[in-house]
């Protein structure tokens, strides 16, 4: 039997008592991915990206492993919940917040204010906090300055995501100067996420020319951000005593960890190993997260139809954002239907071996978004499974 056949049989046995859809995380693969990421970080601590996990039990599990410390949250309400529930006392919110209720809660609770750092890239973010709670009436609010890490090789050309307007060392210093002049705030960190490197696979399947172009771009982009980030950090350190400089992601852990000004690296997707990370040459995580759907129809030879399946990932609307039928191997989508909300026909010779009631296991294209579809993850240890609630299962949809 192949390894994938063994994996399917183990997942089937561990979850046989459950109805589909069912999502499972293989703990052996999850733990190995966590250790591999820590080994690649060059001794820099890893901050877990909660957006890529979305399960408190698994966040606590990875934070208990060597090399991991702190959480990068994606909303301020989520960060508050993680601190209040005891998951961590060190949270960096990756995106600016304009949630007045959450800002009020943060700025009126000394414990939260000491544990959470919020992201800023404009003085208007400071104004909003002051409007919610004046500086004399609150504990000091911890701030992190977001440095744009996109590559701008010429003119208006922009390669990377559209994040912070702060791109140069001069702009970073100017914003830092405004921050340190404002009462009630403390600039404690900087972040720069090089998405065009950490979040873009350089071996896209079936696209050799695009892959070469991506590798060329990344080879030019990374030295540029290392130089510019170094200059920006130096300029800001003249104005503020930074506690941390955060950067990177699963796709760039080793390279980012080698940057001397970076003090910590973020990672999260590599714990689950979604399909988008199959396109990386530097390191590929072992798939650990899966979801199973049941065969409900056999409409024709070499076609097996499962119930549901349209669990599409965010990003550009293209094939790479679709889930992948993984176990048993040899199945593919019907081109004119694809993965549907209610039913998904699957093609291939192996479909003739499937009968109504059999299971097909899929991998999601992105990591934590799987958890928006289920209330529980089944944590598979050997051939047994223990349920753990997802954010959704605990009643939270922080971006919903």
C-alpha cells in the first residue's frame, strides 16, 4: 500500500463514527511541521499566525513547542479573546483596527493593553484611539509600525500586496517621530511582510515560465527588502526602543530568519500544509489538515459524486483556490462543474471503486479557512480522534 492509502485508511478508521463533512488534523504531521519550521528559523522565535490555525487547542499546542512564542492575530476582537481565554499574553494584531468597541476594551483594561500590540501605518490610527479613550484616561497603548515590503523596481511598478503606505526608511522615521510625540502610546515593534516571497510559490504546477519569472522576481526583491528594512529599523531605533522586528511567513522562514535585523518570524500555514504550499521549492510541509465528504451518487461509469465540496479559498478566482481531492488518489473535478456548493462530481478510474457512503478526503487550498466550514476539527492521534472546536464552533466569526 502507498503512504496515501495508509493515511486514508487511518483517517477513515479514526473518524468512522462521525458523519460527513468532517475535518481532521493529523497530529503527527502537525507536530513535525511545527518542529521543521522552528529548525528553519535560524534560532529566531516563531510567532504563530492564528488566521492560519483558527483553533484554540492547536494554537496552545504549537505554543507549547520549542521555538514558538506569541500569536499574530488578524483582528483586535480575536486578540482580546485569545488573551482573556489564556491562550497567550503576547499578541500582535497584524492589521490596523478601527473597531471602536474593541479599542475601548483594549484601552480600558491594563492587562489587555500590556499583552496586545496593535498595528499602525498612519497617524489617523492614533487619532481613532484617542477619540475612543483620551490618553490621560487609559494605560499606554502598544503600537507596531507596518513597513510596506513590496518591490518597486521602476516607476509605478508594484510587486507584492497593497498594505502599508510606509515604504521608505524616511517614511518610517517620520511616522515613528509622530508616534513618540503623542502621549498615551509606545512604539514597541515593526513588521514587514514580504508577501511576494513568503506568500507566493515559485513552482506553480504546469506553469514553468511563470515559475521562472517568480524566481527571478524573488531573487531581486529579497535583497532589496533586506537593505530597506535594515535602514528603516535603524532609523526607527533612533527614536524608539523596539522590542521586536517581525517579518516573513511560512514560505520564507529560513531566508527571513537570516536577516540580522529581524528578531522574530511569523508562520502558520505550514502547520496544516495546504495545497498552495505544494508550489514552494525551499520547503514543503507535510499535509496535516483534511476534510472528508461522502459519495452520494454514481451517475455514470468513472464518476462519483460527493455531497458538498465548494470550499473555495480567498484570493484571485482561479484553479489554485479550489480544494483538491486527495484520498483516494486519482480523482479530479469535472471541468464544467468544478467543486459545487451542494454536489461535486469527481472523475477518474478510481471512481469506479467508490460506492455511496464511501469517503473522499480533500485538502484545502489555504490553511485556516478550512475552519470556517466546520465547528470541530478531529485531532487524529494514531487511529483515534479527539474533537477540538474551531473558532466557528466557539461562536466566533471574526471576519464575518
